[in-house]
C-alpha cells in the first residue's frame, strides 16, 4: 500500500478520534470566555464588516461587481478564505504544537492536520449559514448550479489536508518554514480574487493568477452561488488543480511516512 493510501485509510479508521479531539479543542479554546463558542461567529462577522466598509464603501463607494452587490461578492470569497487561511497556518504547525500526542506510542500522527481542519470547520459551517442568508436576502438564487457545492467543498478539504500534511512535516523539521507559511498566506489573501474579479485583468495575467489553487476554490464558490458555470466546463483548470493537489498529497505522504518515527527527535 502506498504512503498516500495508507494515510487516507488512517483518516477513515480514526475519524471518531479526530472528531472527539476536534470538539475537545473547540471547547477548550472558549471555555474561559463568557460568550463561549459564539466568538466563532462574532469574530469573522466583525472582520467582514471592516472589509466591507473599507473596500465596499470606502474604495468602491458601494458599487456592485457587475450585477452582484459587493457584500455578496465579498462574502462568497472571504467565507471560504476564513476557513482556508487558519486551517493552513494552524494545520502546518499541528505536529509541532501537539508534541505531547506525537510522543505517545502508536498515536496516528497523520490525523493531527485533520483535527485542526475539522475544528475550524465548525466556524465555517456557521459562516456558510450566514452566507446563504445574505445571498438569498439579495434575491440571488444559484439554481441548479448549487448542486456542485459538494464538489468545491471536496476540493477545499482535500487540498487543505494535502498541504497541511506536507507543511506540518516540514515545519516539525525546519521551524523557519512555519514563518514562511504565515507570510505567504498573508500575501495570498490579497492576490486571491476575494475583493476583486479576475475578469478585470488581461488574459495573460489571469493565467498567472490561476496558478494559485485558492483562486480555483474561491471562483468555484462564486460560480456555484451566482450560476457562473459548471466545474467541468474548464477541464484544463480542473485538471491543473487536481494534479497539484495529488502531487502535494503524494509528496507529503511520503515525507510524513519517512519522518514520523523521528518527529520526537526533532521536537
């Protein structure tokens, strides 16, 4: 069995453990706060409000993006990003930060990125409810294109796990790498089409922007809710995304399998 298949099997077998530890982390994170888990909703809503005011009211003066109100356009980009960014940053540090679990015998270390992703998925679920409410309140109904939402969710979860498995292994060995991940994610926040549309750029520059896998996911969310097109229509772009994702998963799985018995020595 290849390292990638073995690690994916570990995720399925240990899913009850992943779920239990993810819920434990959520409870532990907010147990000393009066509002508790409500901060999972309040914090991103405050950030959305600030970005909408600065970019929507300030820079765009309330103007729509095409036929789409800016607040809807913003949410369709920033809701997945609010899930992707902390999951990538925290997941990349998951092995190093859980040294107490890594040092235990027979603990499946490969589930640590999954625990981080699943823990952040709770916040993402709340934000998705808000997203649906705002979109429908503006009279926007994606129609049949909404059935492709599970596909883009699969893209997002698969890429995040592949990348965090790879990054958490590298980060445990080379600590500078974690700082690099944080810096790159801050940069990608502005070069991913969250606040702006790719259509406003020349075709050659759009090709460069598409090299960013997160652009595929964000544009996919917009196509799903705004009826912009089906995921299989641009099959070359789809093939590129899955090729990058599978390559990162294969490399990350191989590295993880080679170093997992040595993590304690590095930590």
